[in-house]
């Protein structure tokens, strides 16, 4: 008997280099994952105010990282400033999700607070109880970051948002994967953010009926964006990571066999 996902083709819209874990999981079930990034993440130059915040990093009590991208570009700029990755001893780090927490290891530090919910809403409620009145909290983020956490925490603490990176449409698209979408010769497209969804819709505009796309979403935020655009996700992962996506896909095809 063949494996559950044998000969099935999945297309990932994640940024370059971020689909390896899911590819490994799917390949173990004899499926193929093609990477077709619909977003590209790149650093932003810091303005004078942003550099001043970095120079006065010891005035903050917390840094909140919501993604590995925030960690990468924050520490790149920190190294530019002081030629090392060292942070003040009193400065505590809070992160959304285990994957983000693991990214800190490369910089010789760790998180004081990890919320395992993987969403801003989950994080906000829990982190609010960890912050003391009047503390200063730094948010190194990207241009498309939501303000859910800051809005909630700002009732108690002083929040500072600094843009470290931006998310844009890639210059080129994987034509092999794109042609499979146009010819309806794939099983599912993996979406991991609202921007992945919106850029995909831009690419297929006038070529494919969006309502016919077979989409698997990493979590409720991405799923909500799909629905907002008049579509219905085929699957929404219960846990917002690669393992969660894989498990949701397996469950879907197991149910189809019944």
C-alpha cells in the first residue's frame, strides 16, 4: 500500500529558505513540496530615531520578538552598532512561539518569556501579566506587523515600535509551481501569512478563479485574510507551525479515505 500523500503536490508561498521543515515532513509521506515564495523579506535602513533607540537600549525593560525575522534584523543592526550581540543584563526578552525562541540561540541569549500560542492575541493576554506598570517595551518589527500586542500592552507599559524590515513581492516567481497553479495540477497551496495570500491573489489575477484555489492556512490570522478576500480555506492548521500544517494535511486526507 502506498503512503497517504504519495504523488501529491503542495506549493509553499513562504519566503525563500523557510519551507525546509515542511518539505521534509511531506517527503516522508512521498509528497512533493515546491517552493514558490510570494513574499520577500529584506532589511530596512534605520532612521535617526531608530538608531537612537538602539543606542539607548539599556533604557528598555523588555524586547518583544514576534518572528525570527525581527530577531535576525535587530541583532544585525545591534552588531553594526557595538560589534557584538550583547544586551544589558536587566533587559528581558519575550517571544511569540517556540520557533522564534529557538532563533535567539544563534545570538547567545534566550527568552525570559515564551508564549506557545503562536498568535498575537494569545501572547497579549499572557504577557500583560508579566509587564510591570510603566516599564518600557521595544518591538522590533516589519512594515506589515499588526499592533495587537502593543495596543494591549500600552495600557500598562510604554511601547516603542521600530521598523527593521519590510515584506515585498519577490522579483521573480517559481514558474514551474506557478504553471501548476494555472493548470490546476496541484493538491494544496500553503499560506503562512496574510501577505502571502494577498500577493498570491495579485499573481493569479485574471488567470485563475480565486474561489477554486485549494488553500491550507498556518493559522487563524491567515485564514481570516483568505475569508476576507471571498475565499474559503480548505484547511486551517490547529498549531501555527510546519508540524501543525503537516498534521492538518494528514488529518484531511485520512478523513477523505474514510
